[in-house]
C-alpha cells in the first residue's frame, strides 16, 4: 500500500512537471507573438512600442517562473487576461483601403464577365527603366475566353533556392498573355519584410499585367533568377482558375485583406484558388518553402514529365532570353523559345 502511494505521488509530480513544460512552451510562443504584434502594430512611437513589447515579455517570463511556485494559478489568470486584451485589440486592426501606395501596387485590378468576354480594369503595363524610373500605364482590356489556350508558371527566385515569387500567366490564341501576381501593397517608399508581414503590416493586392512589365521587371531590372514552367492545364481547367483570380480581385476591391508571409502569400493564395475551382491539392511543405514548387508540380505530372526534371529546370531559366528580348513587343514569345510545353504530357 505504501509503495502504491509513493508511485501515485511520483506520477502526480511527473504529470505536473510535464504540464508545466507544455505550458512553458505555449506561454513562450504566445509571448513571442504578442510582443512582436505590439512592436509592429501598436500605433505609437518606437519607444512606446518597444516598452509595450518588453512589458509583455516580462509578463510572460514572470508567468513561466510562477508555474513552479504557489503563484501558478493567479499568474496564469493574469497572463490569460493580458493576452486576451492583446487579442481584442488585434481584432480591431483593419487593412487600409486608401493610402499613398507605391505606384506599382497603387491599383487593384477588377473585372466583369459578359458571356465569354472578360473585361479587366487597371491592367498594369509599366515601362521599366530601373526600379525607380518607369512610365506608368494602367489599361482596360477585354479577353475572349474561348481563345484561352495555356497556363504557365513563373518562379522568380529573390532569396536563394528556397524562396521565390510565383506568377501565373494565361495564354490566348494570337500570342496574348495575361500574368497574375499576388503581392504586398506597400506604401510609397516602403519595403517588403517577411517578418513584419506576419503581423498585419500591409494589405494584399492582386496585379494583372503584361509579361513585358511584370516578368521583365524581375529579369532585366531586378536581375532575379526567373524560371518559366509550362503547365499541363487544358483550357477547361485554366478558365475557372482565371475567373477565380477575377473573383478574388473583385473581392479585394470591396473588402481589403492583409498579406501574410505564411498563410496568405503568392503561393498559398494560388493553392486556395485552385481548390476553390475543384482541384484536389493536399497540403505540402513546398507551399511554404515555395522555391521547390516545380519539384512538386513535376511529381504531380503538371509539367512535361517526358523530360528529366534537372534538364527541365535548366531549360526553364529565361534570364538570357529576357535580356535579349528586353522591351520587344515580342517579349512573351521570345522568352518561351526552347521551354518545353507540357500539353500532351502524361501524369506519371
């Protein structure tokens, strides 16, 4: 009986230690999130934001210490109350609709559909000479969806092989291409920050543009490593995805949403759209570390699997061809020379 009692006491102690360790981890995570949220989004001077974030860190550390004392319960109650106050404040933060936006993300594309005719307003067609020197052009265009033929994926690598910006481009009979890019709507003079944009720093914007604008900007002006992959997507699959882009763009024009570096970015938003039009796409880690998205697409048979993946990746680099094409009206055709089309490729 005495041994059983000792074992019971030991088990309770172990359970308490384990529960305290789990609580410690949870409190540490919540404290880090809340302190960063206060630092990035509290509408106050930098010193006050730092003070607020530091104060929450102090509350979190004090709570963790109190877990191993008799003050465990009141400390937890105080921590939960403090975190609840931060959450209530957090839910009041809404994205701005009107501000002094950077020129390249100043307008949100919108569209209307009349039968098979899609009319888009605010299609971007900038002429770039440098990142800071350009001619602004925003146009209205009409596309006949019965002439939609292809769907292509651009991967623009700006931070090593792990991370890339994705652009989807819809090709029409006659050589017209319409590229879609999901981006951060920065203020004029603002910069993209993956950390800051986890904390409601900037709204989301969907840009529809000429490839000579949005692709050339990244190949010829920013000198990013841009790769082009031609997808195995028949028109009947590409059309609903294009219309989902339009619907999402119209929705953003009505109700702005925040960009999020993990949950609502250029890749995850595309995946959500494809699911919305009926494609079954299970979650994959490459949606987050999106530089490896071509590998995932190849495994799913969305690329030309008749060619080995390393060779396909070599052919996908368009930097040299884009440099030669430069500002040519034939830019879209020239960058596709030698890039294999996946039409007719079979799923492995």
